C-alpha cells in the first residue's frame, strides 16, 4: 500500500514538473505581447481609416458640402474593426 502511494505521488510530481516546463516554454515575451497588441490595433484602425478616406472621396464627388458618406463609413469602419478584433481574439484563444 505504501509503494502505491509513493508511485502515485511520484507520478503527480512528474506531471506537475512537465506542466511547469511547458508553461516556461510557452510564456509570452514582451516582444510577442507588443506584436499582439499592435496587430489588434491594426485590425481595428485599418477599416476605420479606410472608411474615412472612402467617405471623404465620395463626399467630394457630391455637390455642395456633405459629410454623409464620411460619417456613415466611419461608423461602418468602427463596426467592422470591432468585429475584426473580436474574431482575432477568439481565434488566438483557440490555439
């Protein structure tokens, strides 16, 4: 009985040691966290800026003063950017 407890304890310790070694290997570095945050920023900002430029161009084609397209496409860019961030984070969590 004593030997089985000893073997069980030994297996638990080895399992915990493997977990700790894996966690040490997979630990995020400052550079990887910076790249991750930069990627999040880009997937949010690019649709926003693209919508603003496209809206400005479309408003420039209209007669008189108009910001209708600019505002509409900025709002659409915010929505698309937020969805991009959501899917990006969700996909990163599943890896």
